[in-house]
């Protein structure tokens, strides 16, 4: 934590939709934010269906939405997190950013400073996804 200004270190990763994994084309559809000092982890998502259709006209938009909701559920914890229900925020974030070859994939992790991780998640969604 930066004692001088009350901001804490946070980490974030973009969630990318890769409709056809074999082609590797993707677009941003969400952001994961983790702040250890506040035990905060959250996902904010926004699926642009026009981008999805541009990359794959036959894409399963309902399936992509379900995958994005599942990420949000893991971040929320509790019953919505499934097997990760009892894991702390850091373990849930680390599990979500692990590389995978699915339609929804995490990007690289970046860091920053924030006084309000919840507001930061919304700011990053507006800046990098919408």
C-alpha cells in the first residue's frame, strides 16, 4: 500500500473472446480485477455481439455469455463459485488468470494503484472493453 496517498496495488487481466481458437482472433469482453489489500476480486464483462459475429458468424453467443457469467460467479464467491466457493480472493483470481484454450481466455496480468478497486473495475471496463 502507498501510505502517502491511500492507494493500494491491484492487478488486472482482460478477458478475451476467441470464437475460433484455431484462428487466434480475439476481442476484449471483460476485465478481472484483484486487490490483495482489500481482499477484492471482481469481473466486469460486456459482450459485443457485432464483434463476435464479425469473427465467427456461427458463434454461440449464449455459450459465450454463459462463460463470462461463470467468471463473474467465481469472482463473487459463494455458491456461484462452484468448487472455488471456499477459496480466498487471491486464489480465485489466480485460477481465473491461468492460461486456457477456450472461447473465453485471460490476457496478461498488469498492475496499478487504486483507492477504490470497484471503481477501477468499472473504469477499466469502459476504457478497454466498451
